[in-house]
C-alpha cells in the first residue's frame, strides 16, 4: 500500500511547501484547506499524487466527513499527520474579545485535537504513525500583542508532549516544530506592495541571529524529518527553526 500524509493548511505557505516536499519523497498527500483553487495548484506539484480534502476545519461535521473519507481508504496507508493550519491575530489585551480567542482556539488548537483524536485509533490499528504539530517560536517565547496566538501555540507544545507519552507504547510518535518568522501570507507585510514589503522585511532581518527571516522550504524539510522514519527515535520533541530568534 502506498504511504500517505495528511496535511492541514496545505493551500498556502508552510503547508503547501510541506505537501510538495512529502510528494517529492514518495508520499501521496491528502491536502486540507478551504481554498479549492489553491489546493488544486498545490496538488499538481505533488509528484506522488494528491487528493483535495477541502473543508473549513472549524466546521466539525464537514471535518468529520473528510476524516471518514481518508480513514476508509484502502489504497493508501496514512503514516503521517501534519497539523499545520493556523491563523495569526495581532491585538492588544483590551482588544482580545471572546470571539477572537474562540477563533484562535478553534483553528489553531482544536483542529489538531480533533484530527489527532481521529487518527490515534487508526495508527494503533496499523502499528504506528507520526504526528507533527506546527507550533511557533511565540509558543516558547511570546511577544506583546500576540497573547491568544502565543497561548494556543504554547498549548500545542504541551499537547504534543502529552500525546507523545500516550502514543509511545503504540509506536505513535508526536513532535512539534516551532518556526520563527517565515515569509508567508500569514504576515500582514505580505499584503504590502513590493517596496514596502522589502522595507518591512529589512527591519526584521537584523532581529534574527542568522540575519534573515526563514523560507517555507526550511520549515517543510524539518516537518518532513519529524514526520518520516528519518526521526524514528524522536518523540515529544519541539524543534525550533527560527534563525536563533528564540535565544534573543
Ligand atoms: N509564517 C510564520 O512566520 C509562522 C511562524 C510560526 C508558526 N507558523 C505557523 O505555521 C502554520 C502555517 O502558517 P503559514 O505561515 O504557512 O500561513 P498561511 O500561508 O496563511 O497558511 C495558513 C493555512 O491555514 C489554513 N487555514 C486557516 N484557517 C483555516 C480554517 N478555518 N479551515 C481550514 N484551513 C484553514 C489556510 O487555508 P485556507 O485559506 O485554504 O483555508 C492556509 O492553508 C500556522 O499554524 C502558523 O501559525 C507560521
């Protein structure tokens, strides 16, 4: 049976690059996200085949339907789940409404909880599996005006460790990545014109010990390492890929 990976947030940024990287390494990719056109663009770049699983991860019946479709396939054996989808909201403490916190919770944490809960019995039944959760350097070291996002990303690290303990006896590995600032559409600077973006990025670059912000491919390779058998004795780890910014 061909090996497969499920990736949330695969229509853009880190998730799209991760899908393409797994594809290069022989994995069939289940691409999850809302934007069907962008998912289709990513699918054509996945060399080993891909299936579009479009849905809003906060729409629980729609998500459960997609999970059911993936789990019932007899063509592929899902070996890896990448919980990558996320939203990033910058707001002051006073601006942090219940609604905003709830949205951060639903997308950034509960989508991973729901998928992990569904895949644990599948992985147990199939002799193991690997889960990679996409946290953030802000989950280790927050900045001002990112409280909801940073709290969810910190929770993701703790959730990773708890699941690693529970999954170990069943050969289920659970790890996290904590990226620093990576050039993707999640950042408001990507909505700026070319010269304004260049100026914004040039201010961020010196904040990184390695002197520049990161690329999606640099994160994709780390997710691949943790998801695949290349890291067969690693579980419960959080790998920072951040140009060193967490140390500053
Ligand atoms: N870029 C960074 O600097 C950075 C740093 C640390 C951590 N991260 C984390 O990396 C992950 C990927 O972010 P990115 O930077 O690649 O951002 P991005 O390009 O904006 O991608 C975000 C992805 O999440 C999906 N998504 C958002 N809300 C969704 C929903 N309700 N239902 C289904 N899918 C949803 C989006 O898909 P649709 O639009 O198609 O729904 C998109 O594919 C996130 O967890 C983010 O927190 C990013």
